[in-house]
């Protein structure tokens, strides 16, 4: 995960802490997902499950 964090990428399996280290604070926070601009990051069991670009 550290290489993804250094490269400022989000990848499946990241924890919320790892995502915050990589991308910073999200624009919006909802139950089960967060929003970064036009990207929605969904979580299952507190790990990134899916990243959707609108």
C-alpha cells in the first residue's frame, strides 16, 4: 500500500487511514462511501471495495 500512497493512488483493499494518507480529506462523507470530486470510493468491512469515476 505504501507505493500507492506515495503515488497518490487509491486501490482496493486500502483502509480509510491509507486512503486519507493518499488522497487527503474527502469532499463529502456518507455511510459506506466517500466522495472526492467526481470519484466515489465505496467501503466494505472498512476497506476500499470499489472506486467509481462519474
